């Protein structure tokens, strides 16, 4: 496991692993934050895509209370571009583990720096399997023309005013695009 590598984005001054996907401790941790005062390994604005890492760099990406500060509600192009970037830099089978305020939390829109809500229901749009299963059968919008990445939803739950999720990168993508588009 010497090549196992984890990325903590928006690390701030807190470096605790909140969702222990493959164990409680960090393995070869790289930190990223927009604020150099937090002494991250990489100073970077998460709205600046692409991210400064090669493809298939990380076994795990962790984002705790940071994704609600990037993008804006309804900006589906940035939403899919950002999650496509996470998918690109994850190794096949790698995990994206994150926490965001739940839609019912007073912090969801109470914090003036929050620009979007990510609900557990939003995560279905990141799974190509869901498009295959739902398009034509439900009112799910079809974004396969701009989103070809693919995640399986391993964890999606709400507790204590937060939404906790873990997504596994499915590579190659299971995307299927209908012929009659």
C-alpha cells in the first residue's frame, strides 16, 4: 500500500479524517486549500478547473464542509465539471468522501459563504447506472451529453444537520448514450 494516496481538499486547520473509507488514519496525505495560512501542500481555488493533479492520482479524496462553498445553485455545468475532475484524479475504484450541510440545516443558507446545496438526492446524477435505469421511466433530467464520468453511491445519509456521502469512481464509465438523441 505504499502508493496509496489521499487528498484532503479545503483542509483548513482541521486534518481529522471524518469518513474512514479504508481505515481511520491518513495514508500519504496531500492537503489542498485556498488559504495559504492553513499551510496546505497545495494552495488552490477549487473553482479553478482542472485541478493540478494528473489522472488516477488518488485512492481517496475527502471534502468536509467545503463543496457548498464552490459553484452556485443551479449551475449544473460547473457541478458536473467539478465532479468529473474528482473522477479524473481518482484511481479506478477510488473514493470521494464528503460532508455538506443538509438542506434543513440552519447553516445551509445561514452561512453567507455557502453558494449551493448538495442533497443526497443530487448524487443520483453522478451515477451512469441511474441514467440507464431512470431516463424514460422517471422525470430525471439527462445530462449525459455533458457528463461522462461515473460514480457508484456507496454511502448517502443525513444526520445531525449534515449530509454524508461516499462515492466510488467507476472506471471505465458505464455511460450509455441512446442512438436517437
